[in-house]
C-alpha cells in the first residue's frame, strides 16, 4: 500500500525538484529571519548604553513577572500551577483568542522571551521585540544575555521611499552601529557560474507579529483550561499537552482574550517564558530607537557582531 | 514568536565554510555563533524538506513553508541533541507540525487532484502490471487521502514522501517507536478501507 502511495505521489510531484535559484531565495528568507536571533557567546560585562537602559525600563514596567524564573527543567505541574475550573471550554477560549488576534491590525506587540542558555547554568538569555501589527517590516529587537545587552536591531521602511528598508544594528559593548538601506525588490544573486534568475524577486511582506502569534495559537491543541493568577490578576489558562516532547501553557487575558504569556517546557531545556504586552498603535515610536549619543557608526566589515 | 528582522549583507549561498565531516547535531550546536554551520544543515536537507512540503500542499506554498521550517529549526536548535547525526526526521517533524495549519487547504488540494486525475483518464483500464494498476488507483487514492484525518494523512505521507527509515518515523512524529508503528498501521488500514469504498 505504501509503495503505491509513494509511487503515485512521486510521479505527481516529479517536477517539484528544487533548483539552485529557488534554494538560494529560500535561504535568503531564512537568513533574514534568523541572523539576528540571540547569540550564545560569552558576554563581557559592559554597561548597557543609556538609550537601551531607558527602553528596558519601559518594557519591564509593562511586562508581567515570570512564573519560574526560567530556570532548569520542570515538570508540567510546575508550569500549570493550581488552576481553577473555567466556565468555557478550551476550544471556546482558543477560538476567542484567535478572533481577538485577528482584530489586531493597528497595535504594537512587545514580546519578551526568556530562556536558559545551554551550557551556561543559571544564565538567562532574554530578547525583547517590538513589532507593528500594521506593518510587517517595522520591528525592533533587543537581546540581553545574562543581564548584559549584546545587540539591538531595528528596521523600518524609509519614509517617502516605500520598498526601501532601513535597518540599524547596534552593539552596546563596542558602542558602535551599522546602518544600511536595502531595496526590497532587488535581483537575487546566485552561485558563481550559475545563470542569473529569470526575473526580479520582490520580497513578500512578512506576517505581522499578531498574525504570527495567531498562527502559533491556531497550531496549538489545548486540552486543559482553567483560571490562575499572574501578579494577582486573573487569567485564563490553556494547556497543550498533545505533544509528548513539548508542553505549552498559554495565558489569556479574560477581558480581551489576547495572549499575555506563553510558557513552554521543551525536552532538554528549562522553561521558556514569553510575555506579550499589547500597546496601542500610538506607541509606534517604540519601534525605533536611534543609537545613543556618542555611538560610532562603522561599516558592516568593522561591525563586531558578525553573522 | 518574535519579530522578523533583516540584514542587508545579502550574500546568497556562497562557498560553504562548514567542515563537511561535522554531523547535524554538531552543526546545530554551533549554529548560534556560526551561520555557516546552519547553512550547511540547510543545504544538506532543504531539497528533501521542500519536496515533502510540495508533495503535500503544492509547489506554490512550498517555498514559504520550507523557509518557515528552517527558521523554526534555527529558533529551536538548542533543543536538538548534539549527539543526533541526522536532523532530517526532526525537520520533517517541524514541517509536519507547521502543515497542520494547512490541513483544510491540503484536503481541498487532494480532492482537486482526484478530480483532475479522474478527468484525465476517464476510461482507464488497468493492465496487469503494478504501475498501470497504480495509475488507475490515482483518483481514488487522492480522494481517500483527502477523507482521512490529518494525523492519519501525516503518518502515511511522512512514510511515503519523507523516505524515512523504519526507525526514524517516530522522531518526526515526536512519539515512541511503538506508537509510530501503531499509528502507521492504523492509518494504512483506514486508507485501505477508504480505497475499497472509493473503488467499489
């Protein structure tokens, strides 16, 4: 039976081979979305630059406190904590959360993710991102390893020049930054010796933060629902235990049904805690922070944080 | 879930720097500080992952979802055991999870394929050879796959398209080896019964 399925599907999709140009295009997309994720290198104890410190204070005030401090491996019970029964079913709460997320077309989502660094016991890696729910390109990301800011990146479309993306990477340790402008409709380069691509490749607008979160919630299959308290505030709790290697607990605001925290306990790593703070669109100024006064602009070649 | 970020140093698949003797576990362990290590994993598996996704949801959506698979893999690289030599089952598992969001689109596509296959050979009379019989089965097979539950379809297509060895299927499904075997056997018998229904 499987042979028949395999033969038929192989024949049907025989033309689905991936040529070099498409592989290169996909890789560029992957790289664009992964290259600025948290580094796992030891960070020297340099002070956080003034501008970033101010930003961090704003976020800390707006975020809820972690449940477990993001420490070592923990059983599901410690993620769930005691919960009281809820009147609605897990499916209904999830449905309402999806509706609420679909309505986020103007807000700003602040995402604060904390997880232990593998190989460095007790050290937490923290990344905070600010993302627009009206413009998939506009975002800012701050990475803090072990309490020390190690990188900030930000990007936005140039005012008056749609289709051009301005981005800044700022390294607080060297107090240097690199600024660049890219054309979103440029022709991709291919391997030496390979023919050029047949047409220019215009990059698709990435999904907004709310859309990404909605997709994540849509792929969850919560089976447990209840009430709990975070910092004295009542929240709805959804637990997804359908995957044996990964337990997820989603905390939802009972008034707005917007997610405010996601806690995951993957195998082999401590708790990963992600807090969500929803800001009105009028807070769009937080999406961009100019490098601190005194920071030095350098070329990409001289920028100390390499890919 | 974090915001998308970008870079403007737009090198596309230049020379591969990662030593070829490193297996996937080591490469993923190094990927946080060495982009070339992650690129090596990407180059090693992208064709297989893309083919699996294209086989399930079509070429049009395969590029985007393939990128999503590798972005997710990068974000979860610390959860991958550095002792595991082959990341392919793990990547298939990520792809399978991501495609759950597309299960309705996949079912619609399979029904469309069944209709197209039936239309293209309305008077097909299967010959005695296996290939010819398989050709005659195509419309029914697509229809039967579309009618299966997503978990049955997942395990069948992972086995068929993923080209995984018997001991690897459970790694992609995130279950025990025994549970994977049970799921595959159940899915096969359900497919068989749906096929019987479609062809009679």
